[in-house]
């Protein structure tokens, strides 16, 4: 009887944090007794914001990743249920749930990779400033905890506005004396994933074979697809370039407001009740993109060579302190940042616009922490 109670307690222990377990006092069945083990060689990954629209499918896909041995799921709501659900998948990663700020540090201790989709997506009636203020505070708090608990972890930031949340993370780490520019990466993979897909649609190619560098940042005109550098080499008409650039820069709008976009209505000025309208932004394609990027980070940590992807990082590629471009990932995070390569006139004009807007977003992030 005692033995079976202990086994049951162990299972509860690895799914739920101590304050959610129904364990008798002094029974010796605390979480510390958990015997659950993951794959022998693997990385420890935490997802913060794991119960959200992006967080849930992201958690599911990371549980399927053979490079992950331990998966920590943290959120301020619903973490235990999501953790129980994901933990039933018969893949090797051990899943543990953490609920509420008092368990944030436990969620982070010992992690190799921390993925942050915590925050709110933009909703009707919400200004960009509203979104900034909420998410900036969330990312700041989370990064303060990362600085204390796992300062050597690779950090993947998804929470918007990425153009500002990455500078916020950097400032927090600098303040704590642990900033390593190689380890803080803004996830712009969704822009690349969309660009590959949209180019493949136009050119009649398999999206898996298409590689579009997308540089700059992760909002509107700061998203700069370099269509002159697409692989395999493609030649586009000016009409196609305009169409693709606009679609890649505003891909999120197709998800948030599909009908409004077709009707050319400003959804946020005049919300109408359609599709995902108001119910959220890109979550499924974002989870896919986040996993594609996280998997690349883990393969690089393992020592794989030639892992190259676009990411928004501390950079000297332009005069701005942060910029998205192709980077080579390695055991320490960003090992090399590639220059932009030759740009055509259209792209040079786009770059100037992107830099102007990015400069303001970076400054806004920095000021948020320094204020
Ligand atoms: N980088 C990108 O390409 C990209 C793409 C799409 C969305 N996003 C951004 O990702 C973020 C999440 O989007 P979503 O659709 O999943 O939103 P969501 O509201 O569905 O989920 C967010 C989750 O974060 C949790 N959360 C809130 N405060 C938290 C805190 N302090 N600590 C931990 N968790 C907290 C919420 O409880 C919720 O479960 C948004 O900021 C959104 O704009 C980024």
C-alpha cells in the first residue's frame, strides 16, 4: 500500500508543483522524491506563458522533440492542467508545471533554453502603447528571474513588441551584470516561415526548399524580406515584389482580421466580427516557427555545425544596437552574425525606413528599464 502510494505521489510530483499536490505532511512523498527521468541525453527547456495560445501548441511540439529531456511549463493561469495534458504524451521528455510568480524561480533553475511567449497579443481597442506597457513589464520580471536562476541559458523572446522586448531583456541582464549578447535572441522565425511560404506559392515551389532572408525587426516596415537573395534564385516582377513585401510585413493581419484585410478596413479603428477577430493573433504558425527556432538552438547547443537562421539580436550589422539578420548558432548561442549582403535599390530604401522605426522601438525598450 505504502509502495503504491509512493508511486502515485511521484507521478503527481513531476507534473505539479508542491503546492498543488495532495500529499500528506511528513509522508516522505515530496517532489524531491520524484524518480521520473527523461531521455538520457537532452536539454532542459522552460516555456514561460505555456498556457497561452502560442504556449500550448509550443509545449506540445517541444514535448515531441527528442532533444528535450525536461520541459518546464510556467504560466500565471492553467499551468497544472496544461502540464497534465501534455504529460500524457508518450514521448520521453519529463514535463513539470509551475503556477504563479512564487514558482517562477523553480521553473527556471537549471534550464538550458528559456522560451518566452508570455504576455498579451494585441486585441481590438488596445493601443500599441497598452500592449507595450503590459508586455514590457512581464518580460522585465521574467528576465530578472532568469538573471538570478539561469543566467547562462539561451533565451528566445517571442512576446511582442519583439523590437522593444529584446532591448528590455538586454537592459535587465546588464543591470544584473549577466548580459551575454550571444544568448538573447528575438524570435523572428515566423516572418521567415511566412516569407518562404508566400514565395513558394508565387513561384510554384516546395516551401521547404525556399530560403528567404528576412532582416530588420519584427513589426510592419521593420520586417524587411531580401527578395533579391532568395534561394533558389528567383526573379520577381516589381508587382510581385510589392505584393510579397506587403504580405510578409502584414502577415499577422490575415490571421487577426481576414475579412477586414480583404475589404481594406482598418480593423483596429473599426472592429468587425470575423474569424479569429478579437480572439487572438497567430498562434499555430507561431508555435511551429518557435519550435523550428528552438530546435535549431538545441542542435547548435549539441554542437551541430552550420546552424544558420535569422534572429533579432544585439548586432553591429548596422548602426543600431539591435537588428535581425542571419546568424550562425553554436554552443554559446550566436557565434557569428552575417552582414546583409548586396541590397538592391528597393531594399536599400526599405532598410532606411526600417531603421528609422526600429531606432524608436529600441529606445522605448531601453528607457522602460532605465526610467
Ligand atoms: N514573435 C512573434 O513572431 C509573435 C507572433 C505572434 C504573437 N506573438 C506574441 O506572443 C505573445 C503571446 O501571444 P498568445 O497569442 O500566446 O497570447 P495569449 O494571451 O493566448 O497567451 C499568453 C499567455 O501568457 C500568460 N501570461 C501573462 N502574464 C504572464 C506572466 N507574467 N508570466 C507568465 N505568463 C504570463 C497568459 O496567462 C497566457 O497564458 C504576445 O505578446 C503576442 O503578441 C509574437
